[in-house]
C-alpha cells in the first residue's frame, strides 16, 4: 500500500515520516493535522495523500514502520549475552542515540500509539500489539548476573534504582540530542559522558 512512500529517495521519505511522527506524537491521533504534516514535509497536501491515501493509513503505517525500525536498529542489535546490567544499558543508550538522530520522535510516537483509544484505529492497533515486542523493562532484566552486586544490598531494588536513574538521564540527554544536526553530534563525547555516570553507579552498587 505504501510502495510510493517507501520508494521515495531517503531524504524526502524521512522528511514525511518525521513530520508525521512529530505531529502525531505531540497532538495524538484525533488532533493531528495532515495539513501540518504536509507543510512540515515541504510538500502539498495533495501529494501527501498521493503517497499515503488517508490519515488512518498513515498512522498505522507509521506504527508498523517504527516497530520495524526499532526491531532492526535497536532490539536486534542488543547483545543479551552481556549479563552485566550496566553494560547492557550502555548498549541500549548508544543504540537509542543512533535511532533518535534518524527519527527524533519515534519513541514518543510509539507511546502515544500504544495509548490511543480512538475507535478509528483501535482495532488495528490491538491486533498489532499482540505480536509486539516485550516491554523494555522485561527485556533489560533477563539473565542478569546478580553476583556483581555488593553483599547486603537488595539486588532487585538496586536494579530498579539503576533503571530509573539511567532512564532519567537518557530522557534528559536524548531530548538535547534530537535537536542537534548530525555534524553537531560528538559521539565520542556522548559515550564518555555516559560512561562516567555508569562508573558512579558501579561504585554505588558493585563489589
């Protein structure tokens, strides 16, 4: 159905996808405007509908497309053989940086889509949710090496504290990163800064 959109040259395709992600993520399905999406994409509304048919089709396409991107460029690249929880979080943070640079509003859109109750798209979304990824929390805590934690600590509580700390940091930093151009991103500096925070967490929780 979306062959025309997918076969566009990458710059124009991503401009349309990112404009749509931004509009749906910020306003939700009901209030999102295809006029705004077309304008933000730099194309006419008529040409937008030439590519996507309807607003509903665009929303569902984005949900499928984003899940495919997250599968191929995020989840599939995480090394779950790494049992150190901090090293596992390190992987996911750096992968998120890459994904968010390409599609700045992708994670926000997925959250909005999963909470959408609009009858027009609810049935289709429910079908898609049945075959979706496990929650990030569940995936990140599978097969973790608990022996690294200091004796006397409540390990399960420590894991949650680590999760909350890193998610808070990630939210703060990724919001800044998504607003930068690729040439302005210093990936080595991003990695060094994140590693410094992981070192502090190691001092707090590890032997």
